[in-house]
C-alpha cells in the first residue's frame, strides 16, 4: 500500500494563485481583489518579488464577497458581511466541539 503524503496542492491555505490567475478564476478585475484587501477581508501572501498570492481559502472569501456585491451591497458592506459569516461559522464549530465534549463526558 502506497503512503499518502499531503502536498501543497492539498492545502487550501497555500498561496498558489497569482493575482491574475485568481481574478480570472473569479471573473473579476484585479482591482476587486486589491479592494478586498483594503477592506480587510483578504490578506494575501506577498512573494519575494512583492506580488500578491492567493490561496483557495482566499478565493472562497472573494467569491462570496463578489456574490454579495452582485446582490447589490457595497464592497465595504460585503467585506463586513463575509467577515461576520466567517465568525459565525467559527462560533458554530466551537459550539459543536464543546457539545461533543459534553456528550462524551455525560456518557462516561
């Protein structure tokens, strides 16, 4: 049986995409990605040459922000909404973890 080792391609946080590639994948202009950075939603990795690099996680956030903008919200509002959605998701995950711990404790 062959061992499976994780690769950079498996890591959703690995900054694999240039700004141009990310913009093409999302169907947006690079200015949109820069604006998401100024809005505090994205914090892209900077290469040694000071070029922005985006991860799949970044692309997911940018895609959601674009969806919110396309629904009529301003870019600033979209950044706030997506950040709040992230926080809500994290809070739900933390609650689920605590619930599992309580359930295990109650069973013992």
